[in-house]
C-alpha cells in the first residue's frame, strides 16, 4: 500500500559519499577553514607549514576565534553548530570541515565557555562514519587548530594558494609568521554603491577572464554580474560585489563557487547595471547607444544624449583585416554628412573622385546604434551614388539598387566619367551633385561577385592614374582571403592576387611596351636589396646575352 504522505529526507548512506563533496584542492580547504575561523570571531589566523621526513608537507591552521563548542557537530554532515544569527546571515552548510575528507587530520579546540580543550585525530579512511573517533583532553587556548598533510608535489602551489585565500579575507592571515598581502576587493572602483548590506563597485575596462567578480568574505567567485561597452571607441565597464550582510544572496553549496539563481540574484544583476549607468552619468559626456541610453532612463538614470561624435567615412574593403583600420572619431558639425553604405566597388572609386574635394573631410560613417538620438537622426545623408561612363556607343550608368543599372562588358578608356550622388538635407529636401572623375568599376549583372575576372574597369587619363594606384584599388575591392583550413596562407593568397592585379592594371593603363618596361622595373625593385649599395648598375638584356656593369653613382651637381 502506498503511504499517504512523503517528505524530503537525507539517506543515512550519504555520509559514505562524503569524500566526493569537495574536489580536495588546497583552495577549497583553505577557503572553508578560513570562513569557519571568521564566523568564530577570529581576529588573526596563523598558517604554518613545514616539510616532513616522508616527503609531505604538514600544514597547520590556528585561529583565535571562540572555538568549537560541540565536537560532535563538527563531524555531523549538514549540522553547522553556528548560532541563529550566523545561520540567518550567512546560511552555513555544516560541510566546511568535510573539505578535508579523505585526509589524515588532527583537530584541537577550546570553546570560550569551557575550561578545557579537546583534540581528535581523524585517519584518512575514517570520514565515512563507520568507526568512532576518540576525543581526548588537550591543553589548548581558546580557538581552534587544524593540521593535515599535503603531498610534496603541491609544495610549489602552497604559498600561492595561501596568499590567494588571504588576499581579500577580512582578517589578518600570517603565513609562517609573515603577514600575507591583503587588498580591498573594491579598491580600484570608479564608483561604489551600497546595496542591501553589500557593496557594488564599478570598474573601468572589461573584467579579465577568470578574474573574480564577487567576494564572500575572502572567498571569490567568477562570472559576469554586469558589463557594458560604449561604441565608437568609448570605454568599457564591469561590476563587482563585495558581499556583506545579504542573506537572500545565496551561493551554491557546498563549495560556494557560483550564485544561486533566485530573485535576489536577478535584482543584483539589475543593481549592477544601474551602478554602471550611474558611473557613466557622472562623466561630462558619454557614447552610449540609443538603446543603452533608453535602458539607463528605465533604471532611473537621467543623462543627456550621447556626445556628438562619429567616425570619418572610409570606403569599405573586402579584406576583413583592413576593415576599420585607420578610422578616427571626429566631432559632428553643421557641415557633417552621413554616407549611407553602398557596395565596395562603388565606394572605392567614389572616395577617389572626392580626393581634394571640400566635401570629403565632412563625410561620416553611419552608426546604427545612434539611430533615435535627435542630433543623429537630423544629419544630412549622402546616398544614391552612381557613375556615368561616356563611351562611343553611348552612356553607361553604374549604380546599385537601380533597375536601370548597367555593367561594363570590357575594360574601356572612356571619353569621360562622372560621379553623381544625392544628399538629403535636415529639412527633408534633396540636393543632387556630380563631379568629373577618372575611374569607375562595375561587377557582373548579379552584382554579388567580388572576383577580379567579374569586374569591368573604365578610366580616363585626366588624373594620371598609374598601375600601382589601380592595383591598390583592385585589392581593396576584390581581395578577400579564404579562412578555410585547407587554404594557403594570407601572404600567399595576397601575393597571388597582386600578381593578377598588376597584370590587369598594366593591360588597362599601359601599351604593350610600357607594360613590359613596368614589369621589368617592378622585378628589379623587388630585388633591389641584391644590388650593391653606393654603386650604379647597368643591365643590358637581349635574346642571347645578359650584360651587367658596375660603376660609380653620378655625382650630385
């Protein structure tokens, strides 16, 4: 017959698994024992260690706390023995000493209410509750001493572990008679707020991976509590908490290495977010996105709109390695214009067309994160870039997003090339502009290819376009290295592309003889390091012979 009711309980066999509650690291052990000493009211903790003859290291921890009143509760799994005040404030699990399970341990203590102390020796195999342990009288001062051994291969970790456990501990820790270095957990915070008995600090920069973000009386925890980065070369911030008297903020037992995900933890995350926004609000200006700015307002943090700065416009490049390189932030003025994004084969010749033009310094990159700010939404916008190439067979219009756009079926020397664009002004009206230029590109009819073979080139000689300049533009528009694990290196892919681009540039801009001369000149230039310094070299080559002569450099006039 089924029972009428059931209730949660703990199996008596749980104690047999006690050696698996903790992973047995020095860090776990030190953190647990130091927490117990603190709860006992210790003002100073001494940690001494010395090598043993058998090759191990004996570690002894002394504290001057109130001592252990009931030795039986010390080894009762889940029974902490702490008074109701500590239980309510810190939620002790009654498992700390079991971090030593599986080790040979000696414990001696004397409680402040007792006239005499006691001691117990716990063999390594006696933690599972299968045998009684003899409790003997001991002449011990008020406080507790715990001693155990670690293997000799842990010696080089020992001092590091002790210093780490003592770093943010609220009481002084002595290691072999020397004070361990200590720091305030929120020492370098830009801003500190009190929150429900704890303290939240906001720090500049991103929190390094593995660095602690929470401090529970010296026991540190990792994991993001709140972070924020301003766009446009702005600053980054992250939050940390120094836990005080916040009992609702619970940690996962027994090791206390992460937070319990509960209502208080959710409130902590929001409080950290608010603290970050408060820090930003204290500065003269900010670069928050419009969405971040709205979130700050939702949390009750009032700030002006973002600083009116944007990035100088630069044409796009296919190679992601160059994307964003050389960009600089500049203040928005009444002459600033946003350039709407277009295809790279349109943007690169547009940039060349505007070289030296008074408009060029005022062109800015759009930043979608700023959409919603009144000053940003009011900025004039440059769009609808097009090139008109005049040929003997009529004009060819090259543009994207244009149903009537055309493509170049071959490379041509054009009669003229004109770059057109439109600017929508603050009042909503549109101005149209044009400028004569010397270069235009077009891609295949689908418009998605970036292959050099699918590009058409139109040019005019008015601005002295040379092969090296054209190669640079072709690379920006077409070179997109493969990241596939089977692909050649970036350098090899680039060199292969440049070889093709140089051949294409020569065929477009130079006569057959000029192309040969330019090819030879580049070959010599790439091997110039082989030529003797301070000497003139003359090379004559025909089908059958190569003549090389050395002479002195001509003297300066």
